[in-house]
C-alpha cells in the first residue's frame, strides 16, 4: 500500500497534466467555479481515464481521496 501523503503536484502528474504551481493554478482558474450539481469526476474537461481515476480514488477512499477532495474544494471557489 502506498502510504505517501499525496500532493496537488503528484495528483496533477497522475492525471497527466502539467504539475508546476503556475499550471495547477491556471487549470483551476480556467475551470472554476465548478457548479455544485456537478461531481468533480463528472466535469466535462476530464478525459475518461482521468475521470475514472478521480472517481475510484473517492469511492475507494484511497490515499488519493484527501488531495482529490482538496482539488474539489478549490474548484468550487
């Protein structure tokens, strides 16, 4: 089991997206605010594998869940 505390940078790398701070901030700004009725993993800007990764991370309460929740919160503002 992977017990490393995941970071936002690691999450963006896992999603295959540019993972430097400026790119992360730009992505969040471009796609925010995410409407309350849209689950993060169902947002239209994710590819299928990205959406699946996010959904499984949350459903399985994996070690990624905390940072996925943080991304979700940042996307809502």
